[in-house]
């Protein structure tokens, strides 16, 4: 099985993670999308210059921050989480979602991912990690795959 996590340096010190469709190590259990308050700088909203997160799916929580509807108090599902576990605004999800990896830099599983799956009664799983770099094939960064 080829399970890959795409690592995308943002250029300002942050790292975004993307998944490779059917090769994704994320099972789409949705635990992370129905646990946290999914908050982010309001400049990411599509009502702001350069923003892209659909503002009709967000709630302004402070003068400068917004969160995905449904997650205002935490412990509830994000409005964009579909019943099939996929994100309905994947290409326009906020930065906080892009910064949540399945694998950590050292190759271990994200402990928050593991913790949330247990908390939500979802069976543990052991995704296979493969290692390769295809920086030239990805315009935004490198693809980091790994194998156990
Ligand atoms: S908790 Fe982990 S496996 Fe489940 S959707 Fe989030 S990242 Fe994917
Ligand atoms: S915007 Fe998408 S990825 Fe982010 S919490 Fe909501 S459903 Fe999950």
C-alpha cells in the first residue's frame, strides 16, 4: 500500500500537510474535525483580501479570529465535515486544518490523531509510511512518503 503525506513549507516558517487522495494515510475518521474549536485568523475568510475560507461556514469569535461553524465550543462536528468523513471545502479549508498531520517529522503517528481516535471509539490503525522526495513534481513543496 502506498500511503503518502505531502509536506508543503509555506515560506513563513509553517508547514502545511496535504493528502494524496486514495494514498492518504488519513482514514477520514473525522475525529479531528469534531473535537477542536477550529479557529483561525479572520483574514483567511473569503470576505478578506486574499482569503478563501467560505465565510458563510464560519463564525466570527473575536475581532480578529473566526472559527468553523459547529466548532464554536469544541466537541462538535465542523459544518464542512461530510457524512463520508471528507471535507466539503478541502481546497479552501483554513490553515489550522492544513497544519494537522497524520505523521510527525520523526515518522511517529501524530499523538493527537491517536488520542482522538481512542476518545471517539475509533479502532487504532497502523498506517504504513514510505519515504521519498519528489520536490520537482510538486510545485508547492515536497512530497514526503515513508515506509516502516
Ligand atoms: S483523526 Fe487522524 S485519521 Fe482521523 S481524520 Fe483526523 S487526521 Fe485523519
Ligand atoms: S474545514 Fe474541513 S478539515 Fe477543517 S475541521 Fe472542517 S471538515 Fe475538518
